C-alpha cells in the first residue's frame, strides 16, 4: 500500500502540494503582472464606485456629469484588471486540472478531516455522490483550505496581493 494514502502522510502530501501550487502560481503572477498598474486601476475603480454611491445617495447633477466622464476610464480599468487577473490562470489551469484528475483516482473516497459540526448544504454540494457525510472533508477540501491559508501568507511575502 502506498504510504501517501495513509493519514497523516496523505494530509501532509496534500498540504505540501497546496503550498507548492500556490507558490508557483504566485511566482508566475509576480513575473507576469504589473502590480503598480493594477493598483492604479483599482484606484480608478474605487473612485468611480465611491462617486456612484455618493450620486445615488444625493442625486447631485455634478456627480452625474463626472461619472459620465469617468465611465470610459472605469470600463477600461475593469477590463484590464480582469485581463491581468487571468494571466496566471493561463499558465496553471491545465497542469492543476491534470494533478486533480490524477489525485481523484487515489483520494476520492478517503476522508481526511472530520469536522466538529456538519455543514449540510455546503458539504452536500461538494460531495455530490460521495459516501462522505456532511461533517467530513476530503482531499479537495483540505487542499482548498490549505491553499487559502498559504495564498494569504505568500501574497504578503511576495507583495503580489492586488490590494497592498
């Protein structure tokens, strides 16, 4: 029997995989995305949405005129932000899909973590036709949680968070 299928080795393997994939994705992001430009676009979007909220609250015609002038700049910033955020995905989506297809063959029906409480709607959605109860996390759930955790830390260290 493969040692990576037995807890705690299986959990360590999935967490290590989450760390490595998150690190690789952030390295690609760091190399391919201009974060200074992204932050400028975020400022434009924030200014526009703040003005829009103010206009909806007050109905000021000057704000409406200013919003009209900023609309093109806002739309451009939005589309550029979307394009920039998809750049790392272009490089990583196929390898990650292959990895998860391969892992699914090994780990699909192995429970990793039993939660202290059941999460009926959330877990039922993710488990589908699985034999897991709604209080069990499988390999994918462990990967997602570890990935969120590592992503936050790695983005702070590498300064790849778009909102710094």
